[in-house]
C-alpha cells in the first residue's frame, strides 16, 4: 500500500498550501456591451452571447462592432516565445504557421476588425511513410475539410475567412473548405517552405537513407548526419515540388492567394508579409463585395491545371483539384481535360524532383514564383487572365503589375546574389525549356492492366532510359507484392534488380485508403539500378516521386481490377511517349518470352485474384467508410470526394432492394 501511495504522490506532486486558496468569483470585465434595443429584439441569442464571450476573453467592448474575420490554420505543436519547442508538431509545415496567423490578426485588429482564430492540425505524409499511419493520409483530407467547414459555419457572425496552411493534406483540405464558402470572401495564405541544408540532402532524398544503407551506398555515420540536418529551418513545407509545394502553387494559380505568396521561405520577413497581405485582401474583398464564388470559377480551375503542368507538379493534385472544383460547384476536370492541358502547356520550371537542375523551391520563389510562370503562360495564350483574384483585381492586372514591379526585380536579383543562379535557369521561357529538354508533366497510360487508366509523372522519368524518339520502353518480368512492407524489404534485400517490374497490388482505396508509396519510389530513385525498374500500383505516390512509376491504376485490385490477377514472372510491357503524352501498360504473357496484349487478355480471363489480396489487417474502420463513400461518389478520378447526392441515391436504392 505504501508503494502505491508513493506512486500516487509522484503524480500529484509536492504539496503547496497556496494552491488551495481557490477563488470562487470574479468581478467580470468592466464596461458595457454596445447593445441597441433593435439588437435585443431581433438578434439571435447566440450573437448576443458571442459578444459576452468576446469581452470575457479580454476584448474591449467599445471595439466589438468591427468586421469579424476568422483565421483558420493548421498550426501544430507548442512553441515558446523564442521559437523553441515545448511540444513538437507533426511536421515543420505547421510549426510556424501560427506566426502567419498572428500577423494577419494584428493587421485586422489595426484596421478596427475583430479577428478570431481556430486550428485544425494535420498529419505528415513523410512521418507516416511505410506505417499504418499512411492509411489515414488521404481520407484525412475529407475529414479535415468537413471540420474546417463546421468551424467556419459555427462562427455565424464572421464576415470573411483566412485559411493558413502548408502541407500535403492540410492545405488541400483548407482549399476545399474555403471553396465551399461560396458566399463568403475567403483568402488562402500559403505557409511557405523550409530551406535546404548548406551541406546536406533535401527532405526527399534523405528519406532513402535506410535503402541506401542496406545496399552499402552510405555509412551509418553519413546516414545519421544527413538525417539530422535535412530540414535546415524549423518551419515550412519540404524543399521540393511535392504535394505541399504544388498545392501552394495551385492556390495562387486559382486566385485565392495573394500574388507571389506560394513557396516563400517560412519564418522570414517576406513570408510574414503574406499574413498581413492576406488580411488586407480579405478586408478589401468585403469592401468590393466579392465572394469566393466570384473567384473560384471554371476558368480559375483551368488556370490551376495549366500552372500545375507548367511547374511539373505532384500527381496528387489530380486528386485535389477535382475535389476543389466539386466544393466550389465548378465543372470537375476529367482525364481528357488533363491530357489536353498537358499537351498544350510546356513545363517551364527546373526544380526538385524533376530537374534538369535540382533547384530547391525557395529558388523558384526568388525566380518569380507563380506570377513569373504566368507571364510566360500569358504570352502563350493558355491562361484566362480575365478571372478575378483575391488581390481585388483581375489576373491580367496582377501580371501587368508584376512585370515591372520592384518586387520582381528585387527577388530575382537576390537569387543571383545569394546563390549565383540565373532566375531564367529556374523558370524558363518556352524556347529555353524546349532546348533544355523539359517535357510535359503527366501521362495517363491505359492497357489490360489499367483499363480505366493510370497516371505517371512522365517528366520525371530518368532521361537516360528514354529513347532518342522520346519514348520510354520497358519489358520485364513482374515481381508481385500485396504489402508495401514486403516490397521495401525485397528492395533492401536486393531481390529487386534491373529489368524487373515491381507490382504492388491491393493498396488502393479499399485496401489501404490509397496509401502513398514514397519509400519504394524514393529507394529506386536513389539506388544505382533503380532507373531500370518500373513500378506499377493501384496506390499513389508522393509528389517528390520520380522514375517510371505508374500509379492510380484503375480499377483497383480489390474492386476486381486486372492488376490483382498478376503473378510473379508475368511479362509486363510498358511504353510511355513523353512527347505525345500517350502510354500503354499491358500484361503480355507468362511464358518463356513475352507475347502480346491479346495473349495477356486470354490469361487474365482465366485467372482468379492473387491469393494475397485483401484489405490490410490494420485498415481502420474510418478509412473503410471513406473508401466506400468516395467510391460511390465517383472514385479517385473525381477527386475522392463525398458527393452527398450520389451517396443518398445509393442508400435509397439499397433500402428499396432490401424492401425497407
């Protein structure tokens, strides 16, 4: 008993008599609420009690009449005033965004507005790679967007909303939530990027230290040192054009973020300005009477697709841009639209992970960022520059300002001074990009393995394995896995060799919540033989993935997709035309030599699914529900959204079938 009491006392801590002097009442805030008889007669009680709450939190009663602006952020962790951690966040991307929110709030308060702040934190796809945490990654986006919408609606007196977010799921969720607020002015403040280490690896490459160590490419000491310093500054998204950075670019391209805000270096003065600029933009939208529906239009969605192609952005935005369009009530892009845009729009940006020069994202910002790319696109005539933006002017007027602005000249000159890099080698003209061999961003291959289609970031295939005609060709035998853990173990053991086709099946929405398989693609990228291996999966990839990696294969294996019938030793033929943006991915037989797609069709018709197929045993019920709802709503090619009308129709049809 004494031992147990001792344990309890350690929990409760030492006695302090002063702690028992508990105050039982307080005088309350001084002053009077600025109420009128009309308000007392006509306002909901919630609005009146809201004022009581506001002064209870210390707001001056005389300043209650200002415009109310909700600042909603993905802030995570607990920072001391000097920036040191008291409790860690999940990732650097949400570690400093509270500073942006504070800058915005101070600007609103200075303009006699009333700022509110709410928080919906977000996970880290890098932290959850290869773990069961990845099963919550994509589903989290929809959940977070719903919570954000509920928070916005739960402040009925708000006049405008500013969303502050940075990374892979929090930022798309924020854009979806803001897009849903058709009749409110909303501004997105991108949370910026972290800096690369002066003598180290970027946050994408450093995630391969395990695979490289297993193959003797690096020592334990090298792995430990590089892993320590890859995130060279404490805030911001990763240094490459992955999903986080691409989402920032897309937000600005949509017109919902202020000009030249995407990819700013977190924590620096030019980044803090984004908070103040976003606050001024929100207040100006109120004066103009512009709402989100005035900005997020079909033309804005098309502009975002165009800029995505010009940057060479993450394939994950093929999931997020349709979801934003759905939330905004706009036309949802189809595969044919993506093909058309990528054929029309040249890639202009040389940045990690695409190359040809692997510049970090901060250099893209200093080279001019989104407005610089849009200048080139305007000259090509592929943008609708009549669209409105949160800057209170049209995109055409934004670009007219940018072209001769002090800001443009200053940041581009800074890139030369700081890094000795010519801005025109980071963001290129179409002619310069063509001469440097930059190809368009994505291709959508089809074939008997992917009858509904698939996607490959074709611009990131290693040029050395692409033929002189611009076509990547690979014929090899399959090594089939139904578990990512088994696949990465095979890579580390050396069981995957040049010439193989690594097939990972059953990892789509129904199997894992459509997990992101970056640990596989990154290992192949940074192992010397990896460029001679092709990867095919019904899962998805990180935006930093490169190489001959074909994902989003449809139908997924657990929905009866042919990918789920493949076996070890099958012959797979892949052909990706980087110029025409056409591709085929076919099973061509299981004999001593490859056959034809027709041979593969006949074998597939006789086969049963792979015996290892099944939902992952760790798949949460939350994700199973997400998979079912997004499937009814049109699946991943419609953005993995919840289409309430379709879901209700399916439920009603089910009730009738059951005789309910």
